[in-house]
């Protein structure tokens, strides 16, 4: 491996091997890179969402509503399940997004006690702009890998994700 092919993780692992030669540091070669990539990806995602004037949590809620298909509405419980936040957090998020004109609440016509959260035209416009920018930015991040390499990496990460979960 040439110096040009080495990264900071290689240097960290080499230092650990030198200082603690009895341990197998091979997990760091993968998971330290995943951690570093996640931090970079978070920056890219925040920038993509900002192009549409959205915070990451607003994007999460709007994206769940957009993926639900027409009429782009879900119950607060369904939003909880898709965004992995507490009930109180979701209530606060929905309240803020109602004030911001991104979503509306309405009574569920099938259950007078239930509530549905629906995306406004403004919310739809913003989430569509954000996802378009995000896909373009993430495509650029992966441009150094062939489609076959991307498919292999996706399959390996899926398997790891399922094994860890």
C-alpha cells in the first residue's frame, strides 16, 4: 500500500499495533472508518437539508410523510416508529412544523379521537428540494467507487447492520 492509499485510520491502527501488539485491531480498520464516514455524511446531509431551509429532524418527519405517498399523511404514532423519537419529542416537532407551515394536523376521519399529520405544499416543496440535493451530493461522495463496488459495499453494510441489530 502506497502512502497515497493510506488514511488516518491506517496510522491509528499502526500506532496501536506498535503500542499494544497483543491485540487484533482489525475491527478498527472498519468501524473507525464507518464512524469517520458517518461524521462526514452528517455534514453533507445537514448542508443538503439547509439548501431547502430544513433542519435534519424536519427533513426526517417530512421524508416519512413524503414516502407514505398521497395524501402524504401519517398518524403521530407512525411518525414515531419511522423517526425513532419519543412521543413528547414528536409532539414538539409537529407543533414547530405546524407553526412553520410545513405540516398540518387534522382529525382522522376513521377515528374521531385520532389525529393525522399531513404535509403542506410548502413542506412537500422543501423535502423534494432537500432530497434532490442530498442524492446529488451523496452520488458525488460515492463517485470514486464503481457501481459494482457500491452494490458490494451496500450488501456488506446491510449484512453488518442486520447482524448488529
